[in-house]
């Protein structure tokens, strides 16, 4: 009768871990969709703050290098 309790605990932990993984994945995808990590507008703002006038080519190079690591 005791082994039923252990089996129930193990199954509950396993189901909780699987459910938690999928819920966390869903939350993270929604968060990234609402708050993208960086875009061209942000790159232009950073370059302007550093005292540079960014050209379109420079902005695209930065975005390409960042997208390379995805």
C-alpha cells in the first residue's frame, strides 16, 4: 500500500514538470512577441547616443550580425 503513495508522488512531480515546461515556454514566447529584444530603431538610437550618424548600411550590418546568433 505504501508503494502506491510513492508512485503517486513520482507521477505528480513528472506531470507538474511537463506542464510547467509548456506553460513557461508559452509565457516566454508571448513575452518575446510583445517585447522584441532589439530592432532597427533601437540600433539607430544607440548609435546616435554614441555620437555617430548611422547609415542604413551600418544598421543593416548590425541587425544581420545579431540575427546570425539566433
